[in-house]
C-alpha cells in the first residue's frame, strides 16, 4: 500500500509544482500597498478611540473632584466674611434650617440622592410638630423645604428653611 499508482504520482507531482509556483509568487505591489494602508488606518482609528476615552475619563475625574470644592467655596463666601457677619446680598440670604425629619421610606437603602428645594404649604410644619418656625410678620401660605430624594425617586427626609434678614441676624448676635 505504500506504493503509489501512476495516477497518484502524477497528481502528487502536479500539486508539488503548484505549491512551488505559489512560493515564488506574492501579492502585487498595489495590493500590498493597499493592505498596509488599511492596517495603518485601523491602527490609527484604534489609537484615536483610546485617546478620546482617556480624555473623557480625565475630564470626568476632574469634574468629580472639582465640583465639591467649587460648591464648598461658593457656600463659604456666602456664609461669613472676616467679621463673622455676612455682608451685602449674602446677608439677606442667610438661612436657618430645622433638623431633617425622616419620611416613610427613610429606612429603604438609597445609594445616592439629591437635595430638592421646594415650597410646601405652611400646614406641613404642624405635620412634623414644628410650631415656632418663621418670623412674627410672616403670613405667607407656603414655607421653603429641602427634601432628600433618593436615586429611586423616593423622598427620604425633609427639613424646613427660613431666610434670616440682616436685622434678625444682628438681634441674634446681641
């Protein structure tokens, strides 16, 4: 069985000739140039995508680090000047707040959330047992409240906010 028949020998020699012929041939110069250009374009596109992702990640990290610093610096300016008294427009905007009151869903875990400021009816104060919050001359039907809302949209806690005027601040210091 090791011996080849005459038809098998001619087929084997023909296949060897084709293989030898293929070894000496290569792609034409035009095909090779187009192929190299395409491979280079794919590599450039990949590098550009990587750069864009890196710049976007750096921008995200910068914003994440800068936002708390910016928020705290703007709040400090509005809180106190060198005399310990707010000055100018900031003085009229100084605020007094109650403690946070937990709401129905306060026990549900919330990985994050936002503080939302809104006007609520003055009757909401009595709901939480707040009897003396506001000035004697304040007869408005609504009060300002800050509500902690979780990422799931559920309200977790509320506190009430009241602006303190310049005269009232000076009375409190005396």
